[in-house]
């Protein structure tokens, strides 16, 4: 995963999500060794930044808009 890629992910249980099955969408802003920092693209949450770990990622759309699972 790289800066600019779009990922779909679920929140961790430790984040206490109301809906554990909800899939979120975010754009990668920074890549670190164990997680990525994303900016939310979901309506009502635009621009909200959060760390996402690989275990949370459902799928990703890389720069060429090719979905990767």
C-alpha cells in the first residue's frame, strides 16, 4: 500500500464500533512500518484521520484503480 491508495477497512473491536460490520473507506496519507494513516472518505466523516493496521484492511484500490484483496 502506498500514499494515495484507497482502502476499505473495519474498525478494531478496541475502538468500540457501534456496528462491527461497517466497512469504512479512506485514502492513505502516510505509510509506517506497522500501519497506515488514512483520511476518511465516508460522508459525514470526510477528513477524519486515523491509523489503520493491516488486519483491519478488507481490500485496497491501488493508484491504477485495481482492486487488491
